[in-house]
């Protein structure tokens, strides 16, 4: 690979691609099992993207739809793609085409193309455009991948990323509730659909004699994991807060005031 097209990591490759994604799309890093999940704002159309510095069998397998029959009705994107640097070996490009996987080429920021044109190609599919079928292969999923209310503040393509999963969002809501109210109840866990087992067994929470649960010595620092998302979720507290605020009469009256 030439110096003009080289990327130092998959994270750098993903960052260059996301920076060039048109405003008509939202890029969700590390979402739905993909390095990047693109969602078209106009109609929710989705593209699941897996990134690699080489077009190899591993990334093709990661991007391909599972052959397991019981996953037919599982949430899926409308299209699937692999993201690779421009100039890599394209021996598997025809295999990708046969599997209905689009190969997205990304030029390095230092290249001439990146300076004068879109640094990636083919272009993302536009709504109501018949020409997109030449490069994009729609799968018409029974249901699309559920999107988080907040774009994950994680690095796409990073090694062992800390994903903003539905469980993590619920956990952050519990911690925000704990900070606001001063204690948690079993009703809070039921409301956010989170099991208490791990929280109590690993001493993330400790029980107070009056019936509530307080922060324990090993409670993870979820804000450090997701500093942007934590503040965004906290700002929306009134939209998602637990109705269990007064579930235990008299409990921690000073904290609840």
C-alpha cells in the first residue's frame, strides 16, 4: 500500500469515513454489532459497515448475513458493506458482490482525491434512486436494528471498544438516578429492565438498613467510559426518570428532598 493511501489503524480508517459521511446520514459507532451503523435521516434506511485495513475473508465474514435460519427475522440493516483503504488488494471484491456486500473504498486524508472530492466511493444510496442498485444490495429486513437515542461516544473500529449497549444506557440511567435521589430501589431496576444480581453480588451497590440501595465500593465509573453520553442522558432525566421516586415512604427523606 502506498504512503498516500495508508491508514495507521482501523480506527483512523473509520474516522476518515465518518468525517466525510453526508449530513443526510447519521453514523452510529459500534452499534448493532457493526463497526459503524449508518442510518439515513429521511427514512431510517440502514447500512451495516465492517472495517479492515485489508479486504480479507475475516471482514467479509463479519459483514455477511448469518446463515442461521432462526436469525431470519432478527433486526438487520438494509445493506451491508466492508470499509477498506483505497489501493488494497481487491481479490475478494467479486466474492463480496456475489454475497451482496458493497466494498467502500476510502482515500487517505493526504491523498489528492480526498482534497478535491469525496474521499470514499461508491456514494451512499439516495432515497428513491434506481441507480444505487448497481453498487448497493438491499435485503429488505423484517425489522431494522434499533437505534440508541444518543450517538455512542466511542471510537469506531477501535480494539475492544466499550459499546453503548441498551444495558449500558440502563445502567447509566440508574447511576444518574442514584446521584439525583441518593438511593435506588428494586422498582428502579424493574423500570429500566436491569437485573439487580450483578449490582449486588459484585458490590456495586450496598443495602442500607432503611430499605434502599447506596453506591458500593466497586460501582463502575460509567461516566468515565461514556463522558459525552453520560451528560446527554443526565440532561434528559425528566424524560426517562423512574416513577419509583416515592415508592418507599420516608426513605432517605433528606436525599429525596
